[in-house]
């Protein structure tokens, strides 16, 4: 054995000792020293790449681990680390490929199947994701996340009874109580929570933000913003100050801005707020819940608008009361709700959107000091090429 080989082994063993002791930077240096003396050695490449993953050096880890798995395709730990690095970079297809390479190299684990299912979800492959969650649960039936995700996939497929069982199992195994009870209510006849979990709405639209307008307007034929504001735009009315509740990327702001001295917006999604601000249509855009936004100032507004927003709010008593406090005399409160023909005032649908009864909105308007100026029915958007019907309202202060 040559001196070079001995030196490489010494550096390698030293690196492993550093790694086990948590001295990752030292391990990194020693693995590199070993690799310089034994270029292309699979075991060194694999351990170097795993160390880079632990140090969150994602891009360089992908390069190192790709070399390691090419040199030794049987190294399961290298494939798993490569999948993790791709996940961090949101490279979902190669992450799936890496886990698929790792699976047959040893006993399957619930953790691998769970990660694989998550990646398949990111690639919008529901059947493959469902299989992954079910494989994970076969190996470990206590995985609350897998039960919850399985329930969501079955809910989307219309299998509501089995979805309900999954959400019940998620709760039984310590899953997020608020979130899973919200999901459960959407597929059963249980009373709907008065509002959705704020974290759910924020995460939903943060993830949706980049393709929001394209998906909503082109794919779902979204029209609530135009339908809601058409009477005001056509009238040529002027507004000193406008509040846009749940402004999203700014679709309503773009329509009303030519007729307003200023428009202020609010949205729970930070990613949506960034895009709304970039549109240049708003004086200010606040990230947060719409109720604190309404209550934060006493400056009156001439128009408060909420297009297809209350489907993610739920009960509207507090919102109506807060808007009434902010609305200037002669002002307009313009909003839409998804229509329900159910007897309940408020229904949580399997889509995880709330629908509101017309009688509920009218009763609430009267109770909070509004009168109905205009009310009509028209589509909000489409779902599987079928129109989703909504109710549109323009309210004004009663006195």
C-alpha cells in the first residue's frame, strides 16, 4: 500500500471522527484532503456529499453526490442525501428519482415512502403520492402527516367517507388538531369551524402566488373581480380611499385604481403582498389578517371591496362590523360569496372553501347597519369546466 493511500485513509478516518463529533467544517476539510489523494473514490465522495448536506451546501452537495452515486450506485445513504439536497433546491423530479434508486437497496422505511409521496405531490402526481402515503402507513400506522395527506388526496378524489377516516386517524395519532378538524368538517356533516386556520390560508396562497393570476384567470376562468366591480367602473364613480381586502396579486386594484385617489390592500400571504406591491396600484399593502387591518385605523374609506375572499374567511359577523366602522357615509361595501342552497348559514365545502346563504348575508347586513343597494347572482370561476355560482353584493350604510 502506497504512502498516498495511507494518507488518504488517515484523512478519511479523521473526517469520520470529526463528523461523528459534530465538527462538520473539520470533517469537510478532512474529506476534501482525502479526496485530493484518492480522486473519485466512491466512499469519500459519498461522505463528503453527506457532510455538505448537513452543512446545507445544497448545490455543491448535488454535484458531489451525483459523482458518488455514479461511481457506486449501490450506496443507499448517498442516494438519500442526494434526494434531500434536491428537495432543498426544490428539484422535485430528480429528488423522486434519487429516492426510487434508494428504495430497493435495503429494507423499505416509512420515512422514505413519506418523503417520496411528498415529492410526488409537488409534481402534481396524486396517484403516485397516494400510493406513497399508503406504503408509509403500511410500515408505520402512527404517521399523522401521512394520514392527513392521504385524507386530502381522497377528499380531492371525491372519496369523502374514506377521507374522513384518514383525518380521524391523523387526529388520533397527534396530527395538528385545528387543521385536521377543519379538514374533517369539510367532508362530514359536522358543524363548520367559524374560520379556517390562518396558517392554512397563508401557506395555500404563498405556494400559489407565482402562478396565481395565470392559473386563476386562464385555467379557472376567474371573473369575480370584474363582475363585482363592473357596475362601479361603468358608472365612473370616484373614490377618495379604497380598501382591498384579500388583495392577492392586485387584480381588483388594477381595475379600480383609475377611479381612486388611493388604494390600500391587505393579504395574509407574504408572497402575494410582494406581487401586489410590485403592481404599483397600491398606496400600501399590508401582510396580515383583514380584521386587524380594518381595525388598525379610523381613516374612513369610500369603497371596501372583497372579491372571492370570504370563501377563506368563514363567519362574517366581525368583518361586517369592522367594515361598517370604516365605511364613510355614502360609501360602498362590495363583495362576493360562494352560494349555497343548504339550510345552514355557513357551509364548509370539500374544496375547503366556505359557502354562504343569501339569507345569512342579508340578515347580517341589516344587523350591522347596512342596506342592500345591489344584489345579483353570477359565476365566480369554474371548477372542472363547470361554473361555480356566487352571490354579489353592494352594500351602503343604512343611515
